[in-house]
């Protein structure tokens, strides 16, 4: 059965891996580092916006890094979204020491809104900067992160700039899962094409660092436009592009760091909350994509294991399986080097892919059962923004 299956699918697998490897190589040269942008023809005011809910373990380091920016005209607004831990006390202490920090108390969550989106919308209402920069409370910013972002916005006359952070992985379980998020756009999104076409589907952003021209974000409806869509960064990027505005992704690994989740359990819970929403709840498309990914990366390994175990596999089948595994190693090695993951990633993808597929179907099951939760709130995502 394995021999017949591989005989019918081997060239599909090879073709997919060749194309995605070419996309990675192209993206390597297309994606510019954030620190490449340093010239400031003028200094527009920037409001840095941070939604925070139960972030006592990370919020002080995040805010301290924001207040240490070398940008001359900024303020930092943090909205405490009904935290039940020590987040508010930490914020009040920091605000007392620096007048640039304002701490806002969140209003009650209206029906139909996801909690984080409501927090982000309230922050936007209080911002007075020409540009707004949204960052997550678990990020740390290099002192020039804002300056480089503004320089990139001005150089490209952009309405949205998003930077890909350096994702810190502290456990083996994180190494198995977190790089998949990077792979999903670095291997699947041809950035040169995305930057030079009008197709909204070829747009993406990373919520950990999103800088908007304030007027542009308000023009597309702000977070109210996506109030119940769990994938805010991707949806906002597509709305910006659908409105004829300019956007770019940048490599922010030298300017922004983030540890998304802690441990395998945290990764499973974190990625499950909105992975299904990326596909706008299209169950057939979702299942096809993830089963295809499982086949692409697991079938060649299974063929080689079967051959080692004594099953008769034609020489051509073994050669193509070796070629597929070699391309996979190359792909994940490129991601490891560019985004500063451990070299072990060049092999751990063998274990990581089945785990990520499990997370994907867990996300779908939770969403269909309306049991997806985050920060002690149920996430019910159903809204698809118009013009997408």
C-alpha cells in the first residue's frame, strides 16, 4: 500500500517542495531587515499601543523597552483589560516614574467583540500620534525599533508596516511548533508578488509589531471592522491592501523579540485558539490543506522507514523520497538561519509536522464546538471582513 501510494504522489510532493523552496529563497532577498531603515526626513508623533490582560510576568520588561526608545516624540498607552493579577499595579508604578506612559482602564466588553480587539479599538480612540504602533505585551523592543519602523513607513509611504520578530523558543516542545508559524508565510507567501500585486489574499501581518498610519487604520474601520474575527493581523493587512493602501513586511528579528508560548502545552492551547479562523471556517479547505501538509512532509519519511524495515520499495521511490527529505531539510534550515532558530530545526520538523496537524484539527474541533478560549474568555470568531 505504501509503495502504491508513494508511486502516485511522489511527484506532487516533490513539486510542492521545489516551489516552496524557491519561494523561501526569493523571500530571503525580498524581505528587508528593519534596521536597514534609519533615515528620518521628519519626526512624526508615534503612539505605542499595548493591550494587556493578566500579563504580570512580561509587562514590565515590555514597557521598559518601549520607554527606552531613542525616538524623540512618542507616548505609550497601555489598556488594562480587566486583569486579575498584578498587571495594573506594575503599570501604575511605571507610569508614576515616566509621564510618557498612560494607563487606561478598559470599558466593559460589548457583545460581538473579541476582548483583545475591543482593547485595541479603545487604545486607538485615545491615541494622538500620526502613527500608531501595536505591540504585544510579551514582546521586547530594541531601542531603535520605533525609529526604524517610522523610517520604513516614510521611505515606502506605507499605511501598514509589520515586522517579524525573533521568536524565542525555550523548550523542545516550542521548537516543534513555533517555527511552523514562520514557515506558513515564509514558504507559502511569495513576498515580491504580494508587494507588487493588488490581490488582498496576498497580504499578511504579524500582530506582535504592527505600525499603521493612524488615518489609514481609521479609514478602514479600525478594529470595529473585524470585531469578531480572531485573526486580526491578517484581516487588517488584507483590508489595507483591498483599500488600495501600501503595506510591507520586514524582518524584525534584530529589533523585536517575543516568546509566544511556554512549553508544548502552551503552544497547543495558544495556536488552537485561532488557527481555524485563518481559513474563515471553511472546513473542507482547512482539512485538505493540513492533510496535504502532513502527506508532503511525512510520506517521504514513511517510505524511507519502510525501506529500512525491509519493505520492497522501487529504487526510483527511494531516490525521490530522499530528494523530498533533502528539500525539507533545506527548507527548515533556511528558516532556522534566517529567523535565528536552533540548527536542530533542520531535523525536528519530522516530529513537529504531525503535532502541528493535530493542533490544526484541535483548533477546528474547538471552534465548531465554540469551546475555543484565551485569557479566560470564549473566542467565537465568525466575521469575515468585506472586500476580502
